[in-house]
């Protein structure tokens, strides 16, 4: 009989390889960072070289790219989008404004730190980040997946209460179905 | 329906693109060089940076913090702080780069910063990327500066026009000029560190720029009651460290102070504007010897704090050196009288013509007052130590200035030689010009070694004063009436100091010259005269190289005696004297009020 | 028989809508009966933020208002402030500004080509046009230091002079893009599929166009020749020779062809600019930004952005900060009231196609 | 500068609306200030008789100190290439105005925004209500008495780790022993104006 531990490890490796090699990005341009996505995806930088491509619906997507600031109104939709995504799923925070508010640090309508509301696996710095930086972010994410460290979704499930509490602090009218995956 | 055959076929021409090589940038395998002025992560040349924080102020994202970093201390001209950028805030607009007065801050070609830790985006430029200097791309040098590096020029009387009278040379800013000049300030406050008084410079400049001159006056009088004097004659160390001066002309801090204080053109108006809080009398009494800048300053603030203050002044006018030592074309009489008049309104009592040791004894003062502040200044000039010095027509510069300032007749003839290179020498030379004489200054060292302000030196040259550097007087020749006839001097060469000090002049043997003169004015420094202090007390007062040793609150080794001004500091300027006076107030207050408790 | 009406939410997470916005449709079958634009997903409160920032600090913010074409924002703010202050701008700066604006227009048209054809199912076109757009971004990077947000045009002129040999590289890029135009034509504008999709769709009635506040290519697509560059020439457009293309029909096709022609005009304008650009100063310095007070006054300035009239209403009360800066994006009218009108009767499949043709840019609607 | 057509318009306006304060700001810009109840008739007059057919912009300015809102209409004449800026002040306490969407349909959108951002009530516009914001329960945010910095600080998480920041001015003052009195402190560039 094969050792279970070994088998698991091999399965993990194969699984992580498969996951990292086809990252489908949900087509949701949440902020101004969306402008650098077309160049990244099209012929000049051709992110499909890495198995990164767009996906029209969240259900088939693996990566939620938060391209910049989120207004509270969008945050609500983003949470809904995220929760509809199926495992494995990853979040990339794109641009300064997802880290500490960026240039909208004193705006009354945008959240400042994305990781308080969604589990973020990789942050890309820049305003905006160049396509090279975007690709670097994806490569970083791939590395994390390969090492089995990109476990944001796991974190989200485990700390759902904490995330919900933060989310409800800024979303005043919580009328959303619960997607319990 | 007609078939659009062309429309169906033409898209197929796209197929020909299939044979062309792709233009894809195969990042990360192949890197595209960023542009020459790409705006990537920050770099800061830590040695160049003076920590003025202009970057932090301009940043609309509040992305920049000024923090303490290791190896940099707060010192003259450097706040010791360095910027740290929160990359979670930065938008790489590079306003911070364009606004940086020193040009130390720049952006580099690096731009990729990817991590899974959201707390790892604090970036101290220069510390986090010590190798950034090689990658600098966006600099402020390339563009035009955002700050105003050109000073609003000060209007002055023409050089040859000036020598005709004792009218003020500097005409002062008008309102518009002052606003414009004040608007150049970045408000960092680095200047306040070197100001002996630590005046609130950025604040009053800001007030002037806003058109609130009265607020500016109030701020100036907060710790300098002789603001107008400083506005005219200060040695302005503040301007030497001004952040703007790193790449441009410093903000004209002195002229702005002059502008603001001149707005209040009589003592009543000053009182109305400054309207200081006056504490009720506390029953303590302080005596001050000498109505110079330090004594006046101390008297003013002590009065405001409820002390009963009396100044004993040997002469018949207040001001000490600023009254008698500074020529009227730099500091008019009315200006001093106005400022002292205001102080007297605030309760300062001045006893004129009361020389301590002559008209009143030191012990009497000791009896009358609980604390005594000595601010007598350096009134005893050094002698040249050459033959003929006691001849008629050989005068000491400060005596000469005092006589001219008190409008007593002085006969210097039409050809004067001034010996020395300090401000007093230049003053004496320029005053002599106004009395109609041709003037030559003999100075031991080079022009660049002269301790006088360069503006003063230039002003003297404009007025036709001849400066003869590296010239050492040897002898004053007299005629049969023991009147000065000529001065003999030798040219000198500069010998480098083996210990690294400044070069010393050495007489070139045989290179001796004689100029015919009608007067020789010596201005090689002064000392203090402590003879009025009884010996038993003087013994207890510690002195060093002719100056009284004081602690940081101007207290001497005799607790109830305080000393200030030239006799207590090595800087020998009005602003240091004012600072001493201001500090002495704290010392006296502490001494007397603590005793009470 | 009247078909049952259903509500359909198109967006905000939808690959077809032009950005982060939503159109709430009432559909009967697959025909739109009623459309309602919902915006606010990108509201960052720029106008509020600018009221709490000093005049110089406003300048990096404004370019974020319209992402695909940020330069009209910078130019507008700069020109409004200059007008209130009465500040002269050096001639060279004006030429550089026109060059930047036209390059931005070209980049934006290329991006639009990708979006417009992508929403018609022509997926090769975005690969080409967006890829080629990158060459313009390279020029921007060289000139301004940034690919997307240039922060280059500021009050008093422009921020940096042209780099050495920049003109040649611009001309080279223009030649390249011009040589690509036949390819775009074959792939998109001559394409039978595109023509079938575009003709007669999303018609704006000509007689209503002016009253409805239609501007820019949609207006010229109705055969009405109005362009801010001609009506109220700014910078140096009055010294340049170009035609304002118009097309009859008011449909997606007309708008597409107008943009297609404008692309060529832009190439010609930039060539003229490079030819005529004088040597000299490029920046008339504003005062120290910490103490920069703009005198009280107001100004409404406008530019012709790729989507039409782009206006800035700037009010100063004579303090360190603006009293009010109100941005008029062309999409403000196009994306809400106009879109709601012309979507009625359209097919669901055409909704994003029509939105693309109007150039609806949500960040300038809600700012 | 030739201001012939601008002056012609100004004259025409003054002849019809005597109370209008007309100023030719510059070439192609005419500013008209008017009582608020005269605005609807004036706008139709400008549209129908003076050829100002294009409503380019519709703005609102908060003059908190005067306790007024200023409504600003920008109309453009394609025939003469002139812009007419029409301004009127309305009460800030109970801001009310009538809709002008019958003249220009896009005015409806502007009115929705001004309603949401300033709280001005437009009589006759039935689409007022949520437009850009969602579930907003504070002051209308574009009002000048709404403090966005404070709101953002109270409602959103700000990343810690920057507490060691120091004020340059204060650091120097601390080092040199300078005591900055309170009345001087407000004159520091480094501090936000009150």
C-alpha cells in the first residue's frame, strides 16, 4: 500500500501545478487600474503565455483582480462576486489604493485597506502598475500557489466572522444572498 | 440581399500578419528598459537631504512621513529627519521631487514591488535602496524648479548717492514685494534652529505672505522686542541654512522682519498690535547694568512677567552698541527710540547717565535688587600696538562711531585709513566716506577672510572705499604737531597653517609702503571693562578670555549675578545679545520665583 | 400579443459594459423596452478631494478622472487656472500640449477600436489596436515619465521639455500607426460582420441631437459639424489645419467612421505641430506651491476629448484651495440620459455595442 | 479683442430682463446673475430666442459663508459660439428649485447629482434619489460643512505603522527649546488652515 502522506504530497504538487498554470481572471474592472489590463492581456505583453486569461463570469474564474480603489458601492458587488467564485480562488490587490487608500486616502466613498474586507494573496504596488508589474504580481501568485501558500480563500472561510464584521461596517444596507460554498 | 463580398473577404488579409514576428515583450525573460525619466520608486540622497519636509507637505496623499533614521542627528541646518514614503499611498506624481529644495529626492527606474504582506509597503528612500543612485531617472534638475529660487531684489540708494548723507541705504520692501518674498518660504523652520533667539520665523513669514502684518508683528515680539533692529542689522545666520539657499538665494528673512516691524511706526501702535499679557507685579526687583540689546530684552520680558526692573545706563541714550556702534544709515535713531519707547510703556525703567562705579556703586545696586544682570558690552577697544598710535588723528573706531552718532564734531580730514576687517571697520570706513574722506581699509588677511558681512563689504566698495587686503600696519608717522601724517604698512603673504587652521599672514620683508593720511581709525576689536565690580565679587565670578562664564540660563558663578551680551558670548552680534537677554529672563525667573516657593 | 417584460441587470460585473457601471434593462423578449443607467461604482469624490487640497495638489488628481484619456483633464485644469490668474503660457508649451492631447486621442481611439470590435465579437482587433496603442504609451513614458497617468500638463505650461530626438520618434510611431490603418480597415471597418452590426443601430435622431446635449463624435455622426477645437479654439488649434469629419446616419457605424477619420486627422495634426513647434521656454512658473493663491474668479474651459466636449468649471475664492471644481465629462450626458433614450428598442446583444460607440466612460460620470 | 456679439447679447438680455446683472467676462463668455424665480423663463428665452441651444453644464457652488447655494447654468450658442453662464443664488437652509428638464432632458441627470451631493430639492424632477451614492446617511457630501477627512478617518481602516512620523517644525523647536505660542501656531504652512 502506498503511503498516504506521499500520495497526498504528489497530489498536492500536481494540483498546485495545474492551479498555477491556468489562472483565469474574472473580467471585472473595479477601478482605474483596469486600463492596464488590456495591454497586459493583448499582444504586447501577452499574459496568456502564463495561462492568464479573462473569464466573463466569476463562476469559472480563479483570480479576482481588484484593480484599484473600491468604493463602498462596488465593494458590495465585489464581495458578491468573490463569494460566487469557486475554489481555488485568489485575490490580487492592484495598485497603491488597495494597500492604504492611495490617493483616495481621505475620500468618503472608498475603502482604504482591501485586506480588511477580502483575503488578498498578492499586492502589486504602483499607480498604476505597469504591465510588467502586473505580470510580476501574477508570477508571485504562481509561486505562492506552487508552494501551497496562496490560501486566502481558506483564510476567508476560517475568519468569515471577522471579515463580515468589517464588511458590514462600511456596507450599510446588507441585502445579499449568502453563497455558502 | 446583395452579398458584401469585399466585406467578407477583407478580414482574411489578417492572415498575412501570421508571418510577421510578434512584438510581444517577453517579460520577465526579456526586460524592456524604462524611459529616461520614468517615475518609479523613490530614492533619497541622505547626505544631501536636510530633512526640511517639503516633500511631506506637498504630498497630497499624505504618503510621506518624516522619521528619525539612524546616523542623522538634529543639528544646524538639518532637522535630522528623513522622508519615508508609504507606497500604499504614493501616486508617483513626483511633486515631492520637483519641490525638493536640495534636489536630494528623485525617482528611480525600479518600479516592481510585489508582496503578499500589506504592511510591507513603507519605503525609506535611500535606506531601502542604497544602490538607487545608479538608477535615478526622474530628477528635479531636468525640469524647472517649483520653488522660487530668485530673491525679490532689495532696493537701495545708489552708491555715490549714499555717501552724501546718513540716510538709510536700504529702502525696504513695499507691500507687494514683501508678499512675494514671503511667499517663497517653504515653512520648514530649519532656520529657527540656528537663530540664537529661535524666533518663530516660518510663522511670521507666513503671516506676512497672507497679508496679516499685525499678526507677524505679534509673533516677532513674542521673543524679540528688538525685531526692528534685527530687521535692519541682524547677522542673519538663519539665511545661511535656509532650505531654499541650497539651490537658490535664501528667503530674505531679515528684510521681511524689517518690513513687518516697520509697519508699526510708533510705540503706541506697537503696544496696540502686540498687546502682550502683563502679569501683575510679583514684588521682585531686578537691576540691569547697561541698556544694550541684551539688557533691554531682559528688562522687557521681566516687566511683562511682573518684575520691577531698572536699567542703569552710563550714557544718555538707550541701545548700547546698537545706538552708538551702528551707523545711522543702517539703523536710524528714530527706530531705536521707537522700540525703547514701547518697552518703557511696558514698564521698563531706564536710568540714564548713571555709570555704575561712578554715579552709583555696584553694592548699592546689590542692595536694591534681588538679582543683577550685567550687559555692559565691549566698550574698551584693543590697541594696534604700534608707534604713533597715541598721536592726534589716530582714533579708535568705536569712539569714532559713537562721536558721529551722538553728532559730536570729529575731524578726520580727507584721507583716512581704517585698520581691520570686521563690521566695525567697514562701518567706520563707510561713515568716513559720508564725512567726505577718501578711505582705504588695511586688512591683514584676504578679502574672503574678512569677518564682516559680504553685503557690507560690497556696500563699502560701491561707495568708493578701497580695500587693501594682506596689509599689516607697522607704524603711524606723525608731523611736528604730533598729528598723524602717514601710515607705514607692509604687504603680507598667506602662509598655510600646518595644523589645518586658516592661513596666517606673514610680512614680506622689504615690501613696505607709506600712505599719507589725515586720520587712522583702528578697528581691531574690543574688550570689556569690569573695573566697576568690587574686587571681592569679581574674584568669585569666573571669567575666560575676557568673557564671563555663564550657564545656559546666563547665570554666573555668583548665583544672583547674570551676564549677557558681548561679555557672555563669542558671537558679538545683536541677535546673540537678545538671545542672552531672553535666556536670562528664564534664569532670573527661576532663581527668584523658586526661592519664593 | 405583448411579451412579458423582464428586468435584466447588465453589469457592473459584465465583460461588455464599458467599465464599472450598470444598465438596468427592462426587456421584452430580447428587445429593450426601458433602460436605466446606474452609476456610482467609481465615485471617488474627486471634486470634494480637490476642495481640501491646495491648487498644486489638485494637479496629480485630475488625470484620474478619465483613465483612457487623462490629458484633457490636466489641460483643462491648467487652462482654467491660467485663465483666472491671467497667466501667459509659452508658445512652445501650447504646441506640446496639443501634441500630448492628440496622442492621447489616438491612444484612446485605438482602445475604443478594441472595445468596439471586441463587443462585436471580432477578437483579433483588440490584439492589434491595443497592442499598437502601447507604442503611444511608450512615447508618453518617454515624455512624461508615466504610461497611463502623465501628470505632465500643469498650470503655466508643461512639466518637462521634449527629450532629445523625441520628435523623430513620434514621427516614426505615427508612420507605423498610419501603415497599420489599412489593416484595421480590412479587419474592422470593411468587415461585413461589423458593418451589419453597426449600421442602423443606436440611432441618435439628428433633430434632437443638439437639444439632448450630444457632443463629440456622436454629434458629428449625426452630420452636425461641431467641434470645440473649431468652435472655441484653444491652445494653438487655430493655427493648425485639419478637417472635422462628419457622417450622416447617427448610428454606431457613423460614429465609428467619424473616429476612424479623426485618427487620421490626429496624425496630421501632430505632424503639423512638430513642424511648427517653436523653440523656447515651456513653463511659466507658478508661485511657490505652498503659498500659491489663485485670485478670486471663475472660469469654464473646455476641450474636445475623444468623447466630445470636456469641460471644467473652476471657482476660486482667493484662497490656497479651490472653492469648487466641477467636471463636465462628455459621458455624463452620453452615458445617462442619451443612453437611456437610444437603448430603447435595441437588441440586448447590441447594448454593450452601443455603449462602446458612445464611449461611455463611467469615471467621468461620477468622478 | 472684439466683443461685439457678446455686447449684443448682453444688450438683448438687459432689454428683456431688467433685473439681470450682465457681465461680459471675456471673449465668448457672458455671465448673467439673476433672481432664482426668473431663471426658468430666462433659460427658455435664452434657448428659444438667443440660440443658446446647448446646455453644456449645470453646476452648484456652496457659499457656506453667505449661507447660499449658487446654481450655475452654462449654455452654449452654436450659432454665435458664445457661452452664457447663468447664475443664481438660492437659500441654503431649505434649498429648493424647479426642474428644467423640459428644456433640456439631460438636466435631469445634473439635478439628480446636485440633489444627492448638495441636498437641493428640484420640484418636478421625479428621479431624485439615489444616484451615485448608496445608502448614504450623512450630510450631502459636497456641502462644505461635510468633512471628508474626518468621515474617512472615522469610517475606514487606516493601516498602522506610521505612528513614528515626526513634524519637522516641532522636532526643530523641541531640539532648540523654542516655545511656539498658540497664536503663532496657526500661521504654519505645515498645518492645515482652519
